[in-house]
C-alpha cells in the first residue's frame, strides 16, 4: 500500500534556497537584493510596471510602438547568420485579424525546443519595418490563464547582476499563494472603516495586479500600513515621555535679557525664536524632546548656550555631547567664552582627560558644583553621575534626534530635557513624519555678513584648470578639502578610494606639496583621525583628502576650497553639508563638484546644488528625485519605506490620527499582537523599551 506522504507548505521563514530552481549561487545573488527568506521574496515589491495588458491584433501593429500580440505559431525554425555566425530563431505568427507577423530572436537557439508550430503565444515588443513588419527579441510566453511576462501589467523589479525581472517573476508568482500566511496586523475595525484592502490580497495585487485600479488600492493599503506602524511607534514614545517628569527651569526674562546683552553680536530672528521655544519647553514639567536644525554656520551653539545659561541660573546642570574629541574641545572653548562672564564653569571630559583631572571633575558633577559639562559622546554615555541634570544637548551625532536617550544617571528620578542639534536639512514634512514625537526648531537664517560659497560643476576637460586654481589658493596660504566617494561596495570605509586619490594628488598633481597632503578615512583609529584633524587645523596640512564616512565637522576658517570627486554619487543635502565646511572665514570660498556622469538626470541634480543655497530645498529636491534612502544617514535608523511617500502630508496625518485613536482605545496594544511585532523595527529609533 502506498504510504501517504505529507507535503508541508513552505513557511514564510524558510530560506529562499528551499524553493525549486534556486541554487546556492542564486541565493547569494538574492542576498544582494536583501532577500533571504520566502517572506522577503514576497515582500520584494516591484519598482514599476510595464503595461503589456492590451492585446493588439496583428493587422493593427505599427512600427516603433510597444505592442503585445497574441498569435499562433505558423512556422518556426533556427539557423546561423552568414556573417557573424549568430544563432537566429525565426517564427511567423498569425491571428484572427488575417495578417502575419515575423518574429526574430538572436542567440536564443533553445527557443526552437520550447516553442512549437501550433503553439499559441504572447509576444511583446516593438516591431520594425524590414521588408514587412518584424519584431526583434520580444518578450514571449505561452498563452495561459495566468500570464507572467506579457499580456498584463508586468512587474519590473530592482535587478542585480545576473538576476533579472524575468527570472524573478515566475519565482515570485509561485509563492504568491503563501501570502495568506502573512499576518494581518492592521486592527480589523480600522480595516473595515477605511475600506482598506487586506494584506495578503494587497501583496498579491502589487506583484500581479488584476487591473490598474486594483493596483492602486493595493499600493494605498501598503503605504498606509507603513506609515501607520511608524505613527503608532511615535505616538507610543510620546505617551511614554509625557508621563515622565522633568526638572522645571522657570523662564526668567531678566536672565534671558542679560544673556543676550552680553553677546558680541545680535541674535538672528531665527535664533531668537528657537531660543524662546526651548526656554518655554524647559519651564514645563514634562521632558522636552526637540531638534534644533540649521545649516552649518547658522549659529546653533549660542542657542544651546542660552538654554544652559538659563538652567545654570536656576541651579541645574547641563551637558553637551559632541561626536569627536576635537569638536568637544571646540564646543567647550566657545561655551566657556560665552558663559564665563556669568561665572558659570564649563568642564571638559574627553578620552585624553587624565585620571587626575577626571576624578575631581566627576566628584563635582555628582555634588552639583559643576554646572556645565562638555564631552565626547562615548565617554559620557558610560555613565557620569549628575546631581541635578536639567538639559542634555547632543550635537550632530544622532541625526534623528530621537532614540538612544542618554544613559546619564542622576540622583533624582527626573528625566532631563533633551535637545539635539543637526545640520542635516530635514524637510519639514519629513520631520513631521519621522518625528511624530519630536518638536522642531529651525534656524533658516544665517548670521549677517556671510559670503555665499561659489559653487561650480567642473566638467572633465576643466580638471587641469581646477588644479591650477587650487595650487594658487594653497600658495596664497589657504586650505583645501578633497572628498572622495565610495566607489566599490567592498570598500565600505572608503580606504581604497581615498588612498588612491591621495597617491594621485601627491605623485601626479601636486608633487611639490606632497608632504602637506594628508588622508582621513574610516579605517584610521580615532586618535589618528584626531591628529590629522589637528594638523589641518594648525595649517600644517594644506590639502585634506577625506571620505564622506568621516565626520569633518570642524571649524577651519582658513579653508576656502571644497573639492568633491564623483559628486553624482552623493545626496544633494550631503553635498550641501560638505559645502558648508568652507566659507567660514573672511575669504571668498569655492565648492567644486567633479563628475564623470553624463546622464541628464545626474547633471540636473548637480545643477540644483550650483543654483540652490538652501539645504532644505535641496533635501526636498533629492527626496523627490531619488527617494528618501539617499538622505544622509536615514536608512541606518529607520526601516526602509517601500510604498509610503514621506512627503505625502495627507497620508501622514491620516495615519497619525488613526494611531492616536487606536492608542486611546488600547494604550498598551494588548489586543494587537501583530502590530506590536511590527513595532520592533522602531524600538531603537524611538527608545520604546
Ligand atoms: P553651527 O550652527 O554650525 O553650529 P555655530 O554655532 O558654530 O554654527 O556658529 C557659527 C559662527 O557664527 C560662530 O563663530 C558664532 O560665533 C557665529 N554666530 C552665531 N550667531 C551669530 C549671530 N547672530 N551673529 C553673528 N555671528 C554669529
Ligand atoms: Mg555646530
């Protein structure tokens, strides 16, 4: 008696290699697309679609127009061409319209085995006039009830070397039935009320839409779910924050006036508004969570110093964290010079602070005698004990301004107010989206007297002129940044690209300056980085070759040229940030963008940097052109957004109000296990634990 064999349906968590037709080699290629499991494959959504859905009778096929034809094979055969000895497969198709169409495939000799006279097939492509209509190398497929490659809206996927959409289509189509295993994590009440498509159906439709209308509904659902999960996470973080209590730093007008009067300059309007917003927040018993955004040079430090001054005046402590030792020193100097006149002491705690100096400092922090501490991030997160910390400020390290709440300890139970400062221009709508739990102050105004940095796109034939120009600048005593892109994926830290650039400059371009050209890349130890930066700051180094992975956020007023290689490889906001590294002194400054790109799209993007001086505008242009993943650093925190458009204000506000509504009904999401699991992607971003 034959044994009954139980065939288990594959599970979504099975590796893709368990699917028929997926070899180890292919598995590796799929890995490059981020696909490891069947679930990943199912959730690998098309980038776009080819519309092969309309079938044209052969009699109506016109040359030069993309067309799908359904016809029967009247004849088929293969032969070699005389001259180049190419394999040609030729077929003649006919249909009810009474005409025939010649179809030719090059170098696919195996087609004669899979296609036979009498078969009915779809072909999709463009026909030429060549002694009658001929369609060359069309996509083709045998007629069936479920066509994959033609005769429908055909999905086009992101491809990688050796892995085409054509290969992916049948593989994905074969697992679509497993979509039913996907968890429907949207609350059912919401699903019905908003009439959203179910998750499994949406996933099936997004790959193989039954119609354009169904596709729209599927995308709508998938975009909503992404935005909704984000908003639920943000609202939960907000609720958690609102129940914590913070030190109250009362607003005191004479104190504020006294601070402003002692400054050597007048605050800009933007600085005044931002400072006002921050001081209002400090006066509330709930922890502030605010992002202070402003271009490089917009004057964020003094705004932070004003808040620290207020806190100190009320008897509280403040801390400022910087990403590197050099920046920490720079901040400590600046803040000391601003707060010194008020008899407010500023301590500096960095890796090289000797133990003998460290011990008394830690003691006076714990005793509450030292009102302001500046230090490197790593050091302070290790846990410095404060007596009564009211304000922590983080400069430029956590680009999101959220998450990783400082692990500072203090003797009271109160949560300090939190201010993060960034020069990454985050478009307002995006700020609203991503930071549902964050308030934002924007310095959109520069202190007076700044000269704009002259920006130019340098075509390859002008490279020599640019070097001559740079040489003259160095001879005049100025300094130069050279930024190199990451060229190979394997060169993650940019060691190779920057090293090659250094060698080229030292050997071929500026041999006479070789000893004054230095290198900065991600493989250097932090002490080495610090020493290179210090040499640049002293002026010993004239040309600093650096990769983008290294923060060069340091004030070098004498640097007048920012030269960027492979500029097309960077996000516009990032280019703008590099540009902000020059133009800090009294001399005229230049930003030179080098590119080998010739496509109009890249040149148009770069042209936007030439003409546009606003980081916000550039970030928004980039977001529209290339999607959000290219904005500096975003991807490293959040998850990837596949469907939701982060500039879609209506989507954001719908998702936000649904999130608020759900949490009012079910604050701990006790009834929403599936949704809780989805939130895990945001745990770190929003510090939900
Ligand atoms: P960033 O926003 O890049 O951190 P900084 O705080 O370092 O900018 O300020 C850049 C420079 O501008 C500093 O030298 C600072 O003293 C100066 N500055 C700040 N605000 C003003 C102002 N309102 N008027 C003139 N100079 C200012
Ligand atoms: Mg700064």
